[in-house]
């Protein structure tokens, strides 16, 4: 047998792997299309705080429906459950600016003064904890998201896409990863593919409309927004300079390039 010949078993597993990637790519691209179209639909009424917030809401609603359909179809063995918070305790939770504005609008309309003040303190603590290092740097420390209250997400209904799609098939791995950043958490990838795709599609549409498409670190951005007080959200729609220190401006382009490469490798034309 020539050295480069593959056994029938290898052929089969390569074909199965290609098919798995194709299914994941389909999920990602469906998310991307929806993120793009729903953002465009919301912004048709003009670019202002309300339309930007409703764009984030529409994309999140789509994601919830898509995640429910995938979960029904594949029944992934997820270990995620209410009050489990390990994944909420690391910095670098990247969200879009419309998602940040949606969270701020929710906080201002549903939190009482004491809760806003406690959130402002937690955001300040978060910023102090990561001071002097990049929010993207992995850490073994527990750095709770300022929105985590008594082990629960205090803005669950408006939580960002990254939190909707993140999942785990091993709570033991989550527990270990909480104290050791080198530990990998196994997940059902297709769920994250949908929310990643929706994030990319929305960002690409924001870019096309001349709006900021960079992702921002949730905890750091909240700290800046809450310290700035009233009027911050209206200003940031026009000018996001205040959030520059919280931005990751390469995440969208890097992920999209990786997806395009995968598509090429499995022979799918985008
Ligand atoms: S927004 Fe909510 S779900 Fe996401 S990291 Fe913060 S506390 Fe956790």
C-alpha cells in the first residue's frame, strides 16, 4: 500500500468530520445572516439609542429560538444549570456596543438606586482587579462579572450573545478551569457557532452602517458607563471614544477569517 493511501476507516472518519464541520458552518452562517438582517431591519428606522438597542434585542431573540431548535434536535448532554457561575468569573467577556447599551437600558429601567449603586461598586472592583493587565489575558484568579449577584446573572433576559451560546458538557472541567486557566472546557460547539455567527453578522452590518463594530470587555465597559452616569448611552451611539480602552478590535475579523478558511478546507463556497 502506498504510504499516503488511507484505509477505508480513515476515509469514513474524514468524511464524518467534514460533515460535522459542514453542519457547524451551516449553523454559523444562519446566525450570521440573521445578525446582519435583523440589525439592518432595526436600523432602518434611523440610527439612535432605541433602534440600536432593539437591534441587539432582535438578534438575541433569534439566537434563543435557534439555540432551542438545535437543543431539541441534538439533545446535547449539557451540564449548565441555574446558579452555576464558574463561566461568569473570568475577564474578557466580549460583547457588542448595542448589547452593552441594551444591558444599560435594562439596568436603568429595572434596578432600584441601591442595586445600581451595588453594581457600580462591583464594576469598580472588577476594573481594579484587572488593572495593569489586558482583559484578554487568561488568569487563574476568580474575576466575577459585575452583573453576577449571588451566583445568578442579574440581567439574564438581556444577557449578551456570548453568554447565551457558551455551554459546557463537563461541570468538573468548569470547576477546574475556574482555578486553572489552562484547563479546557468541553462544549457542544454548534450552540456557540450560532451565537458567534449572529455576533459576526451584526458586527458586519454595524460596520456597513458606519457604526462601531468592535467588541468590548463587558466588565470594563460597565465600569466606564456607570461612572459616566446619565447621557453615556446617547453619546456612545455617536462616538465610542470613551470605550476605546475596553475594545477588542480584532476578534470579529479574526473569527470571520477562520470561518472562511474552514469553509475553503471543506469545499464550501461562501
Ligand atoms: S452577563 Fe450574566 S451570564 Fe454573562 S458573564 Fe455576566 S453574569 Fe454571567
